[in-house]
C-alpha cells in the first residue's frame, strides 16, 4: 500500500453539493496518474483522487497496469464511494450541477451478478 500524503498535480475537479444545503460544497479532485515501481520489479500506474467536504478526506488511489486503467478504476472508485457510501449515508441527496436525479457524472463498477 502506498502512503499518499497529497494528490499531486490535479488534472480534473468536480463540485457537488447536498440538496437543500447548497452551501455544503463537496469537491472531487483527480490527480495525474503516476508510474510507480511494483514489488515484482515491474511498474504500474497509480491514479490518486480525493473527496473533500464529506467523510474521510484522505487521498486514495487506484492502481492499474497503465495510466488508462488506473484512471478508469479511479473514476469507478469515486463513483462507488459517492453513490454507495455517501449517497446512502445522506439519503441520495448529493447533486451535481449538470446531473439529473442521483446522476453525479461518475461511472460505477458493473454489477457482477
């Protein structure tokens, strides 16, 4: 596990809010994917992200065999965290200015069933 103290260079961000509480801003930050050494003497990519303004504000990351996979997985992890964890916790009242209903504009992992 990598200890990420900061997100590094931010390449994308999105603002969300809680319905009925427009002053409660939630910011989703996506960092630039980075190449990292792996224990197997190979390299992999790590894409950091951070959700600020709700819950655990620590920097998290998704790993992939290349930067595209790390980026895709980071977006899915953000979607899962927002929809499942914070959506349920806050009664699905998270909103995005361009979304309709509960659409926050992030993909969620496919249902394995």
